C-alpha cells in the first residue's frame, strides 16, 4: 500500500463526500420521491436524515476507493467501519451539543460542522489504514457493525422511532410514512 496514494485519496474524498451529501440532500424532492432517492436521499430535515446522506456519500466513496487502492481488505473494512460510526456520531452529536447552548440551529454552523466531520473522519481512517495496528483482527465485529448500520440505515427512514433524532423540525413529522400521509388529501 502506498501511503501517499491513500493520503491523496482520503483528501479528495473530503470534497467528493461533502459534495455528494449536498446533492443527496436535494435528490428526494428533485426525483419526485423515487424509490432510490428514499434509500439514499434525505426525505426530511431531521438530524437522522442528514446523517444518512453523509453516510451514503461516505460508503459510496469507500467502495470507489477500494477499486483503485491496493489495500489490505480486512484492515480497510475495519477502518471504514470505524470512520462510518465516527462520521455519523459527529453529524448527530454536534447539532445536539451546540443547540443546547444556542437554543436553536444555525445554518452556517450546521454546514461547517458537517464539513469538519467529513475532514476528521477522512483523517481518522487514513491514520487507521496506514498506522501500526492490528485492525484486521477486528474484521468480524466490524462486519457485524456494518450490517447493523445498514439495517438502521434502511429501516429508520421508513419506520423511525418517535424521538428527536428522527423528528423533522419543519413539519414536526417522523420519517417517510408521515411525510407521505401529509401529502394525501
């Protein structure tokens, strides 16, 4: 594995992931609610849906990376699993943290914090991929955690728990089912 290639790929990934997530933010309404846009796009303005679009962009970039980088698969998969949970944790955690002090969302803080989350995640995965550690030993647990994440990823848009993480601050609704019900006469 060439560390320089990995570093360049992770740096380029910052821009690709962020721009893809911005596109995914708007893909659901632009597509008229197409099935694929439900899975990967944001169906409302909840923190969960924002986390989902960044996770989808991150996963997509990770799959592209593995096609051209010569990496040890198990080590790579574990580092990307850690990165996926770190990215989601930051995308979800930062808004809760700062709104506790400000009393509400500030658009530019949301935008900058999500960009910072992407950059920190890419830096973390670079360190994990190129560091002296035994990540491959954790492949089986990482695989189970990835499956759990995919299960949540696909389920919570349609059947979200009724907690603030999944609440759309614009409509007050939760997930896709309530959004569809709002449109029906």
